[in-house]
C-alpha cells in the first residue's frame, strides 16, 4: 500500500469514528497529502552528509473550505504530522525538529485549492501546547468572520463519544441519533431527532423536539432553555457540557 493511501485511510477512519459519516468536503485528505509531499520534495536542501527537508508546514485554504471540517482540524494536523514524519524516514531525509502542521483560512485562496508553505525551522518555543493554541485562535477567527457568531464548544461527558468535542458555530445545530443531525449521539435513549441548539447572538437556546427520554439542563427537564457556558445538557442519557470556545 502506498504511503499516501495509508494517510488517507487513517484520516478517513478518524472522520468516520468521530461523526459516523463519510468525509464530505470539497478538499479531500489525499489532495492535502499530495500537496504536502510536493512541498517537502521541492524544498529539500542537500548537504554533505544529509538531505534536510522542511519540518514546518502552513496549509492555507479558502475559509469556506476550512469550515467544512473545523471540528477535526486538530486530528487532521496530527495525522499529517505523523504521515510526513514517516515519509521523511522512508526516504532517508533528515528533520531538524519535529514536524508541525497548521491550517489557516485565507480568502485570497480560490475555493477547492490548497496552498502549502514549507520551511526548515528550529523553533523549540513552539511546542504542541502552543501549537494547539495557535490553531484554536485561527479556527475562532475564521468562524467568527465567516458566520458572524463567536463559536462555543459542546463536550461529550458520557456515552460512546465521551471526551469528544464539537464546535457550535451555526445558527441552528441539530442533535440526535440519526446520521442526518449535525451532532450525532449514539445511544438507545437518544431520539433520532432529539433536540436543536439555536444561536441568538452570543446565547444558545436548547429546544427539545419531543424526544422520548427528554432533555435536561443541570439535571432539570426542559423544553426550551437558554444555556450558559458551564451548563450540563443531557440528551436522553448522554451528558454534555457547553463551554466557551477558548476555555
């Protein structure tokens, strides 16, 4: 199996495992992988004893393309970093520092287009934690500019998706067991179309859609409720918590 196929399949599994749906975006993982590989090869630097290749990759795409998978950008970055590290090792290239990948939204980049800037960079101050903060800041900027709404996060506290987080960025977000929801929660006590989250400025209303097992906020049954960051929202038996995006 080609290494590009390994990358695409591993990322596809990440997407399917997270949302139970096939990856559906105008920008496909293999396309990103090919651009990264080309950037690595085009920026090789030959020395006497080694061939150095870039370790710092900035991937730019149109903000509307980026919005298609903002929930999974951190996972995508990790997949791409691991893949590029294996690619360098397979070809005998030398990296002076760990591989870093960041995705940015740039309105100057045409739709369905990916631009990659690759450099050889020794920046020990940019560790994984700082890198994650930089990526979160970029996601926040793109969402707020493109939708006019400051994003918030919903963290899943129980059930098969425990520990996962989803960014709430649209005016209306549907929640339920059926795959046609924006947030798919597995569980027999979650209705197919359980509830919806409606954005009103910086506020979010949770509205129960007549679900069988109901919706609760901080343990109290609700039909419609204005939730605040920190509130726990339970859909059937699946507990979640609303958080500020940058919390």
